[in-house]
C-alpha cells in the first residue's frame, strides 16, 4: 500500500508540471494612472457666455465633463454656451481601462453687471437717451421702465424730469439665447452706479449684540431692505463707509426700517474725506419717510473724489431706539 501511495504522488506531480508548461499564466501590465488637467478660455471677445475647455489630461481612455448647469459632454476638448449669468462649477472626470479615475474642478463666473451696461445721455425736455455698453454681441433687448412701460429698441428714449430718479431694467439676449439682466437708476444727467459694494463700515455705536448680529451695523450696507440696523439709547450716531476706491458720490439712498416710524432718522449730515481725518460737508437734511422699507434717494452737488464718507444722524423722529434699513452711496456715469 505504501508503494502504491508513493507512485500516485509522483504521477500527480508530473501531471501538474505538464499542465503548467502547457497553460502559462498571463501577466497584465498596469496602465499609467490618469491625470486630470484642463483650462478655460472665453471663445470670443464678443461672447461672454461661450467657453472653450482645453483638456491637458494624461493617460486617459474615457472622459466626462459636467458644466454646472445640468449639461454634460464626453468630448476631449468641448465648447459650451451658458444661458444665464452665474457661478458654475466645471468638473472633469477622466479614467483608464483599469478603473482608475482622476478629477479636477474649476469655476466659470459670468457677472451680468460686468458684461452688460448702458449710459444715459440728456436730451431736451427732460428726455434721456439710453445707449447699450457691452463687448458682448446682443441681438434683442427688453427695457422696462418704472411706470411698467417697455421698449425693444437698442437705444430708447425715456423721460426723467430734472432732479428725479427713475428705475430702468434691461434684459439683453444673444443670438444663441443667452441673456443678462441689469437694473440701474437713471437721472437726468446720467446712470447711477452703486459704489457701496465692497465697502467696509465703522459706526460710533453698534447694536447691543454686535456688528454681525441680526440687527447689527453690517445690516446697514448688506444691500437688503428686509434687514435693518438697530441702536438702543440713541443720542446721536455716525457711520463711515470706506470705499474700495475713491469715488465722486453724487447720490445716496436711505431706506426706512420695517416698523416703528418714530425710530427713523430725521436730521443728518453727509461728509466726505480723503484720509478719514479731515472732513468736508456735502449735504444737510431734515427729512421724514412716508412708509416702511421706503428707499429715498438724495442728490448732492459734489465733484470731488473721496474714499471715506461719513453719515452723522443727529436726531430721529422721537424714540430712544434708532433704526435704518439701508444706506447706499452712488456715483453717476
């Protein structure tokens, strides 16, 4: 029995060696790992909505783009047109045949206020001609005026009586269907531009819960009339805007709070400064607000450029609390 067992074992070893020679094991080499890399370029100077996506990825067999607007592509180097302004996250995913993948993200930013604008040129009898200003080639236009009248002309004429301000909305659309909408304040001597955007704020007294609280001082320039700045034990207050660049401010707006009209500012001054130390008086007011969240715009005779603007409230209507919805500064083109 022992001899039979030894003989069987030898036969099995010989058989295994024979099979190994006849059926060699194939070794699959590992592919290089993929690398995702791309850049973004605007396709043409006259089209702010269309971009070329330059693919510089390496070691890839499959590609997938998502453009942040529910659009996708599997092309190597695609071109894509966005229909609206916004910030879009573009994701490139690449892979090889062995299941390895790599990704890269970049952003596309399309700002309506940077790609579209218009000017206002005074004519006779209070008429103002509006003229498009844009490098992008727009083909159709819809102007909406404060009285809800509209125009589809490229350069319409509207009436703005001397000393008044009118809201104008422009929607412009390209031949590809991309559109941008902007809102401007038009005076009888030009278009107002909000220069409070990006400004910092300092106040002589803040809300008891601090500047960043629900009714803190930062609500004064947050560009929302639905919030407000509230101060208790009011005996007077100043607020200083430091602009990103010196500006010739010709208009400013004040928005009343959402309740309690007795808290509204009533008497105030506006001053400008080049250094934040020496101040020049620009305007003095004694005003009232007729409704809640009402925005009133005040014109001033100023031809000097200042980086610092100080609004000093000396009296409110009649309350120990003082509140303001918004304070904006504007230049005029």
